[in-house]
């Protein structure tokens, strides 16, 4: 059994201190974009959407819904059996769609689209900056 501390020098230090922005993973950065998008819309719509959870996943499940064409960027899972409604945004498809441009506006649009489905209104009504 190999040991990490083979030569008695102690455990290795991280390559980048936690105080620097490069320490966060792509997944953690994406999570913060989704949180920012939700917090931006919460003062205006929080009372109407009720119990709602936001989440992220790397990729969508392999079985798309019948109405979805292509790879979805996010999904709304309605409340069921006492569980709150859930908005899930998929990281890898969003990164692919952004193609090197800023990812934050795309994430805001995906969150606004899913909230519009929940609230039965247009995404432009949910977020005045939708599509910009």
C-alpha cells in the first residue's frame, strides 16, 4: 500500500490558496452563477414561486422529454408529494452553448425560462433583461 507521505515531508500543500479565484472549480463557478441569477429574481418573484429549489448538474439524463428537441439547458421539475418545485440547470450544455462568450447571461436566461414555465408567463415578464 503506497502512502502519500512516503519521504516523511508531510502532506502536500494545495497548488493555489483558497483565497484566490482560481481555486474554485468550474462546477463551483457555475453554481455561483445560478445562485446569482436566482437571487437577482427573488425580490420580484420570490413570493409567487413559493417553495422552490435551484440545482445544477453536469449533464442532463440520457432520456429527453418528448417535447425537448436537442440537449436541454435546464429543466423544471414540478412539486410532487410534498417536495418543492426544482429548477435544474445543466452545466456542460450551457458551457457548450456559450462557446467562449460570457456564460452569466445564458445562465440568467435559462433560469428565467424555467421560472416562466413555473409562473405561466413569458420569460420577458420574469426578467426584463431576458435575451440581452
